[in-house]
């Protein structure tokens, strides 16, 4: 059992004995099942199938996947570097919106290219573990910066799952909530259910409940009603990719929350590590939006909820324009508009631009 608000140790991915272990997030909260992987193709499929999800956690898992590819190639006597490059290509096709995936793969490939064939497995292991540790440290830093922005007594609305399960541990949006509680602040968290995959209902509520944090499950359409009644002091969400101008891609439904927050004068905060910043993309118009299977919309736990043959749209993410975002909370500090300037400063300086 963990102490209230201090779930630093929960991580959805572990690497031990040359194998990767993932908690199957599709089964939570009903079952806590850990799956074992020693093959990169199986691990890539697990990312696509959302056994593991959340941009930082996806990046960490992909890093470990390249370790598996290198280890298997050495054991078979194959071309190690060729196998690593093919594995990187396979992994890069799993979740196109999550920029942390590509960030981690680039880091791992750079290490592989500088290592000798005799040392490549060990070098990749060290780098993957470093990526994992760095992500936890970044989340804790995000929590420290973000906690300062919340009132002593605050009612916070969040969307999807930007907690420990979506990262290497501690969480981004939920990391802010955890850190605020650790400083003695009193928080109530409203949790959007997050249709159609129900990450809020299944995962965020599971995390907050096991931490003993006061949380209330609400449907995705309730946000405006709560804000109109004065029940929300801040909205805090995560991100899967942030463009150079501050436009943010996050789970579908985030954009609507930002509009409601603006209308009701509620601050709208985005929490993300610097690995989620993508300076290569000038704006959100250039962010690739993943289209997922219609089956996730028309069925819940295998039970049909729509007529057979119903036409379905299922973009997994939407883009919130930067003008609706009060601040972006990173491990380098709190970024304010103009975001093209503060994002550039954060990436170049690697230190707090505003704490």
C-alpha cells in the first residue's frame, strides 16, 4: 500500500533480466495482469493495441524494444545494426501522434551507431534505463512547478490518463495533483470518463483511488455544467505532442474542455515533459492524428452499443490551439505565451524559464 498522494513507484513498464514487463492497461481496473515480452514485434503490437499507452510510457517501451531487438540479433548471430534499424521502423509505425516515441527511438539509434557490436546491447540497456529514470525525474519536476499554480483548496478537472500509467512513473497532470497534495493542499479531482477507451474511468480513477485522493468520476459532457456552477478551479491535462507555437495534441475531447474553460474563466494547464515538445512542427495543423479502429467506439468490453454496420469516426486525438492554453508546465518550468519563444528557450536552455 502506498502513502496518500505519493505513488512515485507505480510504473507501467519494467525491464528485468533481458525482458520487458507491461501491466495490461486494457484489463484495468478489474484485473492487474503483467505481460512478459522478449520479442520486439510482440512489444510493438502491445503498443498498437494499447496494452501500454501514454506518450512518455510509449517512448520508454520503444526504447526497451530496441534493447530486445539488439539482444535477439546477437543471440542469433544476425546483423545487429540492421535488426535495430528494422525494429526502429516497426516501432515508429505503432502510434504516430506520440512524439515521445520518435524522440526515444532517435536517442537509442544514436547510441547504437556509436557503440561497437560487442557493446551495443549493454549500451542500449543503459540508455533505455536512463530514458526511464529521466522521465520519472521530469514528472516530479513538473509536479513541483505545477503544484505552485493551484490554490490551497482546489477542484481540478482532468481528462484521459496523464498519470503514472502513462509515464515512467508519478505522472504529468496527475503528478501535479500528487505534488500539490504532498505540499499540504486540499484537492478534489473531477475525472472525465474519456470515451471511447475510458482511460479516465478505468485508469485515472484507479490511480487516484489507490492513492486515497478525493476523486469524482464525471462523463465527458459534464465539464461545462461543472464550470458554470463554479465547481472547477483549474483544468489540468497531459499532452502527446506540442508544436512550436504551443498548439497541443491530446486525447480527443481536450479541445472542447479548453473552450469551456476559456468561456468560464477557468485556467487551462497542459502538463508535459520537454520530450513532448516538437519544435520541428510549426503548428498543430502539422501534427499527425491517429485514426483508431471503429470497434473501440461501437463496443465496450465486447458489448455492442450501436447498430450493426454503423458508420464511425474515431480520431484518437484533437489539437487545442495555443490561445486557449493558460500555461504549459514542463520539467524546465512554467511556459507562458508567446509559446514559440518560451518553448524555444526551454529547449535551448534546458532549465527553468519561469518558476
